[in-house]
């Protein structure tokens, strides 16, 4: 995991997965992952922080430099 701060998104967590996939979580508070450490599935990584719109999480999925539509990944099976 990598953590950082980006204007407009606040504190973010970036997690690198297999096959060049990455997930990005923005507007995060109480970050519970450590920089450079592996993140176990089902583990809490933090809490949703206040943004200008309220408590709305920001979530992205990338494959290399290609943005992925999260709806396709989060659809019910």
C-alpha cells in the first residue's frame, strides 16, 4: 500500500494488485495500513472522511495506465 495526500481527494490509499491492477481510495481518514506493507483481503484500510459533498468515498480501478469502470468490477454476480 502507498499513502499520500492529493488536493481535492485528501488522504488517499493506493493498493497495487496482481497483473498491474491498482485501486485508489480517496477521502480517507484513520488510515490503518502501513506504507509498503501488504494488505490482507477483508481488512479495514481506513474510514471515509468528510469532503465538500459529505462522507462520500472516492474509488478508482486502474490497469497499468488504463482507467477501469468500477461498476463492471462491483456488479453482483
